[in-house]
C-alpha cells in the first residue's frame, strides 16, 4: 500500500466514509501494524488542528465583519475619559518632565551651594559678615605693615617692626599697641632727639591691643613731669583729636575728629577717628584739644576711606591697674596735673614731642 | 447595519442557545452589545482601538469555544465574564509590553478568571500559528488546494476545475502530495 493510498484510507476512516466491514478491517490493520497506527494518530491530531484552525478563521472573519459595522472611532471618542490638559500633559510627558525637574533642582541646589547661600539664610547678612571678616584680616595685615614700617629708611637692617609709644610715667613706662611688640625678641625706644634706649615688655593685654614697656637702660634719665593727663571718661562725638607718631623717622602730626564712639563692628573697645593713620602710627597717643590722652592709636580700616581706630583710654588705665604689683619697683602714680590744657595745639605738640617715642622691634617672626 | 442586527442586548441564555445553534444574529448582537464596554476599558488604560478589537475578539472566541465545548457554566453575568476575561488579557498584554504601571482603571465589576482559561487559549493560538506558517511555507498551488479543501470545504471536483487538472485522480494525487508536505511542515515546527 503506497503512502497516498494509505492517507486516503485514513481520511475515509476518519470521515466515516467506510462501510462497517472496511472499518473493522482497517482497525485490525492498525493494530497489527504499529506504523500505520501511528500514522492514523498523527493524522487525527493534524486533522483536528486543521479543523479548529479553519473554524477559528471562519469565526474570526465573522467577528471582523461584525466589527466593521461598528463606528469605533466615534465610540472611542465618546468613551475616552478626557482628563484635564495638565493631567494629559503629565501622562504623555511625565518622564521628560521628571528629568527636567531633577536637572532644574540640581542646578538650583548647585548654584546655591556654590554661591554659599546655604551657609546662612540671609544673604546680605553673610555678605556683611564676610566683609567684616575681610576687614579684620586686612586690619591685621595692616597692623603687621604698620609694625614693619619701611626698611628703606632704616638705619638698622635688623629692626623689623616699628611703632610709636608714649610715656605714662616720668620714670620710663611707655604705653604702645600690643601688635607693635608682638613676637619681639628685643625692643628699643627712641626719643625725638634720636637717642635709643633698651626696653622690656612689662605687661601686655593682647585682647585690648595694649602693651606697657619699661625702659631698662642705664643711660635713661627720668623725664620731666608728664604734661598730659589720661581721660577716664568717654569723649564725645565730633571732638577735635590729634596724634603724634613715627610713621617716618621724624615725629609726624595729624589731626581730625572723633567720628564714632564705637569701633569696627560696634566694638566698644575703640573710637573711630578721622585722623589719617599710617604704618608706624600704631601705639601713639590720641589727644584731645585740652591735652588729654583719650586713646591709643591702633589701626586703619582699608575698606572705607578715613576710618581709623584708637583704643579708648579707659582700657589703657585698666591695663595699667592690672600690671602685677611684684613686677613694679614702685607704685605707678599717673599724672593728674594737665599742663597742656591752655596751650595751642602747636605748643602742645612741641611739649608732647618729648614724651612720644619711636618703638623699634627686633627679631620675632 | 440592518435593524435585525441592531436588536436589543441579548439575554445571557439567549446568547448561549444562539451560539450553540450557530445563530448569526445572536453573535452579532452579542458582539455589538459589549464592545463599547471593552473599548472603554482598553483605551482608558494605555490601549488603542485596535488593541481593544484584538482583546475583545479573543475574549469572544474564548466564550464561543467554551459554549461550543459545552463546559460553560454561567456563574456570573455574561457581561462580567467578558469584562473579566478582557481585563485579564489586557493586563497580560500590558505587562508583556512593559507598559503596565501597576494599576488599572476599572469601569465594571469583575470576577477573577482562572489562568488556565487563558493558557488553554494560548496553547491553541500556538497551534494555529504553526498551521499558518506551515501553510505559508507550503507555497502555491499546494496552499490554495489545502485551503480550498480543508478550510473552505470545496469538493474535489471544484478544485479539479479550478486548477485545470484533467481528471479527479490527478487532483487527488496532487492533494495527497500537498497534504503530506503540509503535515511534515506542521509537525516539524517546534
């Protein structure tokens, strides 16, 4: 029996086209020959799938035909829930929107971080603070410069810093600014006549920028009585003030007004004055018109024009009182008799000159 | 669309009887009655009208086959059954496309549909794709002869005339040759 014949027989059998005798005969044949039996099973499966497939195709085409009759587009329009445009925008573009938002946030945070705005909420305030910080740094460096003074006019290459000091007692106690003698190995004071005396640092108050020197030189003879007094109270705004100092090798005079009773950043330690202060003026006396010492010249503000500082005398007096008794040979008695009061400024300065010293500082950092 | 087809929504038992009796009009009314519901489900859940058509037809075929096989028990409303099957199919399709966001907007009640219902349908679908591609691979004229005979149920005589065979025996021989090749192609496919 060839293949075609067999297939035909199988189809006839499955379609029920055989007579009962033929069926029996065929079934017997299948049992007898397993190869034919397998072929029958295989064809039965195939035919079944084929039938289902054709049924499915028929059903699908029927459904497709029905579907054709429906106006899907109109129906879809009706049934579509139309969310508000913003929701739609979000749905369609949420990934892009998210990315954009993250970048924006990142950029803003980055900018804020880089510009330092995170350090403080109030932008102006921090700016101000920084400025103040800068000013302080600048005043410090100015103090250094002040102390350094120009070495070109220096006779002694070894002296590093220069400042000014003034006598507080006739026996050789000199007041100056702490930053002038800071880190000093040795200190010399030089009077207006150009005579130099070795001095010790007797006492310092770095927080108030005050230092007290004592002339420890055998060649030093006591000064004549101090002509000026120290004003205990606070001076008034707009008062005429002047100073004498050694920004150069010779005594230098300058005057101005007391512009504020508060120092840098509201510091009650200092006065603000409009006297022009130059490097080397530090430690000099700030005088009022009646010949009272009202302060110790301290520093200059580099950011603003004409703003200079002097430590108030009350702090100087306090410092003098704080000098340990055992470091003194005899008790300090400050002059209470002002002999400058009635004199003109020119006459005052002429007298004052003898009590103002140039402070030379050697060594140190 | 004629009036008869546009009749009222058929009752559930009407549908079952109608399908068992191969009623064209019942199938029509059934299809038209529930399509909007499914369309609404799909287009409001990231789908298109074409997706809705595919899903709905698949669901109708599942229903149709179940009724024909005689194992359809109406445990809930027919509407709920169709909606649930479509919902299940659509969720499956969405996750295949990686478009499933985790939630679906529902418009009707639904009851859980057993997975094997859908899986059985998948099994069949695989067989049908096999058959389809086997027919494609078969080439002409075999493909047309096979389709005419087995799908369109044409007689050997018809086929004989269409292809200009001189006698029915020649046509028969040709048919068997084609059938054998088709079977080979079908069973070879994995």
